[in-house]
C-alpha cells in the first residue's frame, strides 16, 4: 500500500485481516522523502479453556443419566450447550469448539 502527500510528522498505520492478529507500524515522515514501513500479521491464536467445555459436557451426561424425566434431560443438554457455545464464542474459538465436539462424539453417542 502506498500513501502519498502526507505532511511531515509521525504516523501509525494499522493492518487487519480476519484470522490474523492486527499489526501496526509507526513511521516518521520527513518532507520530500520516501519512508517505508513493514507490518507483519501473525496467525491469530485463540484459546478456550477445554476444562470448562469438558465439565459442562460431563455435568450434562451425569444429569441426563440420572434424570427422572425427559424434561430433565432436555434441560441438562440445553444448559451444557449454552455454556459450551458461550465459552467458545466469547473467546473466538469456534474452530477449537468444532475439534472438541468431534473428539467428544463417541462420548455423546457411544
């Protein structure tokens, strides 16, 4: 990207792209000179505490196993799903959530 005709001074440029942590560079512009800056974007890493996800699933399974009614099973599953989705979306970890869910399918359907 090129920017031209800036008055002398210090400028901060920022670059963003989905899936990457934003990056920026500060440049000092001097009159009648060309200045270059490099912005490096790194893959964004997000983490979700899988302990929270595992606990929610284990609790739902335990409640469903000992439930006296179908309503209790539905409530347990709904509560676990809410916890799992809230945790994953609040941390931006939907890809981790997908991997975690695939790893748990044998537990859920086994």
